[in-house]
C-alpha cells in the first residue's frame, strides 16, 4: 500500500503541525468539529462534513484531538473510511487505545511525539524524542520513522505497556511536582530566577487539558511514582527539621548524581 492521502483529525497545535509538515509531500485533509480552527490552515483540504471524508478516501488517519475525545472521533469517522485506511493516534496514554484497536481488528500505528503542544518549539525538534508502539502495523511504523527522522527526532520503540510505564514516570513526576509547587504558591514581589523558572513550568503544566492531566495521574503505574516523591519529601523534612548536615550533604550528593545530562541516558 502506498500512503499518499492523509486525513488529520483535530486542528489544534499538534494537528496544525502535522498538516504543515505533511502537506508538501502528501495530499492532506483536515477535519475538526470546531470549523474556526481550520480557518488558517493552508495547502490542505478543509473538510466540513463527515461525508467529505468518504469522498477524500484517505490512506491514513492521524488522530490529533484531545485525549478525552480520541476514541470517540475514531468511532465517528469509521463509517466513512475504507477498510484499507490505517488508523493512527498520538496520545500520551496508550492502554485504552490498545484495547480499542484489538477489538476493532484494523491496521493501526500508534506513536507519541514526546514534545507536546505546551513547551514544544516546532521549528527546532532535533533534541526531542518520539515513541512508536511496537505492536503497530509495519508500514505505519516505517511511515512515522521516516517522518520523525526528517526533523532529527530520536525514535524509540516500546510496547503499549512499556510506553505507559515510561509516561507514568516522565510525566507524572513533573506533573505532581508542579502541582505541589502551585498548591503552595505565594505571591512574590521580587521572584528570583529559580522561583520564576519553577513558576513558568507550573503554568505550562496547568495549561494542559484537565482530562490529560487526570488520565496521566490516574494511570495504574502513577501511584508508585508519586509515593516515591512523598517518601523523599518526608526524608527531606526530617533532615531540615533536625538541621542534620551529616544527612544533608550525602543527600545532596545523591541528588546531583541523579541529575546527570539526559544525553547520557
């Protein structure tokens, strides 16, 4: 099968990025329930009704809507897709999609660009990562490997379970830490550099969709990670309360050893 026609579902920041990145090499169409979002997307076919999806007859559908609506929009457009069309998602929580794909019995390619819409600099992605789900269709995996490589994005291949375990650590830890920071937030007339950086990070995290934050934190693998945060915080509280430098210095050395350059991973 030669993939030449691609339908992007969702015209938010990620959907618009896919449209802009693919439109010069493929026939691209975009569909969004909110028609206003499609107003400034060019070099693509803007579909206004479900029937137009059938007429466009895509070879692949890239689902870029919010996690809350990912499965629902798939179900809405399935009657208008041919059996050969490959389904694709970019969600940050995969296990619900795994069950959906298995029950559906259609070809699929599941990936996760790890640079999200909040902090990503779409014109400079060479230091970013993407995950491709191992159980995906081979042709779909080849397509996304080539797509991500053109931006210099590092590609990793995980199973559905491995992906969600990884995300439980890489997202739930900063999410929870930012939430704790925000919960203790007090107005600062003259914030220092460190405070301002933490503040901006917390603002970015809390600008994410409520459903996304909830789904990540409610993952079956998240509680263990948050429990670790709690235990380390209790240990730090003990050191501070006792003003115990004999414990503080080794603790700081442990922290510095943990914070090694990510490139060394």
